[in-house]
């Protein structure tokens, strides 16, 4: 179990609930598979029924009111299911945009016409090869809908009620909807229709957003209640040390794969005999490198003699992996100075490896505030005369503004609270500029290099301030709040919390499954 792994149920719930209209994709025209062959039992009134049905169809009453799914007796219309379908789909596309081509998902083609391939399943591990992308997203949407209903029911049963903070979040979301619609020249109804389909209304959107916010807040409340003592964290660490420990090591990988092309670059068939010969040659090289190392040559220098097939690497933070190299390095019998030649037949490699030590992340995480000031974008194009000067001038303006803010803080109370107030006023960091730009339990490597180096300077003390610059992010006015728990404790605690929340979620959602109605579902997606 790794501290960085994402828990499926919690990710699913947060990924489905509600979606800020500002981040929604521009919707394309939806092609629905409508069936107009309705069977009515009374022949005598067939024309009247058809005439009425035609009026109802054109007015969208049938798509709006048709039951698409039922969860524990509660019925949901296509519009309500669409809320979860489109949110899950949009979040999925946004989160996996860089690999859409690799998983074979074309956002411009009907999801019903796209089948999930074996390569897609390698990336989307909860998908099933052969099913359509539409079925995948429909199933996920219904899982989310059922989860939200279960969380709402549990919240009501336990007296967890709607509060002012949730209402503020709902108000912000609805204001964002109105603002986005206005910006793009649409009414709210039109804008919702572009995103969620013509059956969506403001009231449905608001109600499902409300339910999702309550479900998320209820689950978050349980998560926030979880605390663990140092002894509990130590015990959990000891049960699964390989998940948290890091190894300091150096190794040389010797390639033992047989060539699959001839000297002229033509493809050739690789026989078992050729594979055996290549691995034997790799072993000879590995043994020679190892002998040189044992004789006093550095491992790096020994590998350099065979640079065509041998690659040297070293790390002071090698993480466990289920591999020949990983298993050897994380063997409990390992001691500093151990070395060996390892055969990895599965990947056609030999390794010469040296073990220097094993430890956990004992360093303390840090709490820090910052005020982000970003240079204004130039209105000139890169080819325009004076572009570089304009960019430099705007950068200088941002640098001066950062200095002015720090000077303003120094001239005032010069406290953490006064810094937080300035952060709320000036910072351009959308992730934290309503909380005084506070980042807690920051670990090494989490932030950009300049930010990281400032935070983890050994001389850093509570109350320290400064200004750092990163080419991509801008200018950061810094305030060092202090040190927090050791990082290994944060890692272990995160896993314990994830496991506890998963169990809690599974218990609360047990028995909540969605039953589809094929007619109503035909209006979804």
C-alpha cells in the first residue's frame, strides 16, 4: 500500500458530484437514438394518443420525466443521471487529456461507437475490454448517483445537516453558472443545455449540486474526525515498511536483449539460441564490472568501460518495486555495503548492485504561507517589435509589486495573521488565496524548485520572510510558519485515513445499486 495511491471510492465520489460550469467542455451537438415506435393498447384512440405524444415529444416532457434509473426505490430522470454522467465524463477527459489518444477515446465521436481496447484497460484499470466507452461512463455515473444518495441518507440519519458553509459553496457554484452563461452570451438554460443536454434545468442542476455538496461534506467530516497517535503510526509503519522506506543504492544495468536487426538495420527473427547468447554475454560483462568494483574501482568508473551495454545509476531514494532489483534491495537481511550480480531474465538484464542503506523519511514537513504575484501577459505577439522589452517590463512590475507587499507587511503588524490578510487581498494563487495562502505539511519535492529550496533551507526559522522567483509561476512572497510532523508519519497517516474512509464509504453505500431503465437511459449521454 502506497501513500500516493488514490482510493477508488473517494475519487469516484468527488469526481462525480458537481462541476463548475467554468471548467466544463464546450458541448457538441448530441445525437440521440430516439424510438418513436410507441406501442399503445387501445386502437380506438391511437391517432389522438399519437397526436398528444408528438406534442409532448417536441416539448421535451418525455426526456425530462422518463425514469432512467432507480436506486432503493428513488427514481431519477435522464436529466438527473446526465448531471453525473457529464460531470464524470468531463472530469475524466480533463484529467486524462494527455493520454486520450493512447486509450482510444475520441471526444468527437459518439461514445456508443467506441469500444474499450486492451491497451485502454492498462491505463483505465476499472474499465472492461470490449465494452463501449458509453457503457463505462454510464456505469460510473450511476455508481456516483447511488453513492451520493447513500451519503445523503446516512447524513440525515446521523443528524448531519446543511450548514452555512455548504450554502456558500452552493451560492458560489450557481453564481459561477450565471457568470459563465453571461460571458458566452447564453441564458443559464441554454448554457446548461450545451453541457448537460436539453433536458437539464437550473432547478435540477442546483438540486443535484446540493446533494453532492452534502455528500462530500459528510464524508469529509468523517475523514476530519480521524486521528492517530504516534504509537499507532509506528505500528502501521512496521507492518508495511517497504511501502514507506527508501533505499540508498547504486547499480549498473547490463542489457542482455538479443539484437532484432542485422547490421544493415533489417529486422531479423530472434531465436532462443540468440537470446541465450545475449544473456550469457551480459553476464560476462556484469561479472567483469563486479570484479573491477570489488578490486577497488568505483562502480560508475567500472561501468564506463562497457558504456555500449552498461548503464550506471544511483539513488538515495529508491522506492520498492516488485522486481529482481527491488526484492534484493528490500530484503530485511540487507546490510550497508552488500553487493551482488543479479539476473533479471524477464527483462533480459543483469544488474550489478550496491546497497548503501535503508531509511524512512524522518525529515519534518513544513507549513508555509505565500503571496503569488504573476506578471501580466503581454498583449503583443512574440513576433512583434518590442515584445521582449514588454515582457521584461511586466516582469519587473510584478517583482516590484511583490517587494511592495513585503514592505507593507513589515511596516504593519508583521505577524502571521497580517501576512495572511495580505495574501487574501493580493495573492493570485486560486488554490489557497481564501485561506491566507497557507500550505500545510509540505514535503520535499512537492513544490517548484525555488519554493522547495527556500522552505527546506536548514537555516529556516519560524517568521522568516523572503521573495523567490520561478520562471513559470511568478514571484512568491514567502512566510515560514514552522515545522510539522515527520514526512513518514504523514505518509502512514494518509494511508490509514484512506483505508478508514474506504471502509466507511463501503459500509454506508452497501445495498445502494442503480437499476437502469433502457428507455430513460436512451436520453443520457
